[in-house]
């Protein structure tokens, strides 16, 4: 779910929050992408420096390879990626 907290009086800018089952993330925010559950352009040390709270994971890629069943047996996407924020 996305909730708008404040709109700018002068432009279309806004502050909001993304609400997930794991918590809330304030926007605007940089959300690094992970293809097949792996970060490509950013290292874990970079994520720690910018205090990243969220990663965008393409579920369709993971559905085909390694597969939903494998991810579930591994303990879910967070364990698969070793991402615990």
C-alpha cells in the first residue's frame, strides 16, 4: 500500500510511505533493484552506507529460475537473499 503524507504547494512533489508486511518505508527513496535475487549495480556495503530499507526484487524472474518452490523451501526471499532489514 502507498499512502501520501504531504503534497507540495508549488509542484507535484509529495512525501509518502510504502507500507509492507515488513514495515513502512518513507518516500522519496532510492530502491535498488535485484535481478534473480542478486544486486547488480550496488554492493551490500553501499546499501549499509545509504541505510537502504528496501530492495526491489523481480518476482517473475525468480518464478522461472530458481522457482517458487525452491525459494519457499529456502525460507523465503529474505533468507534467499540474506536481507534482513
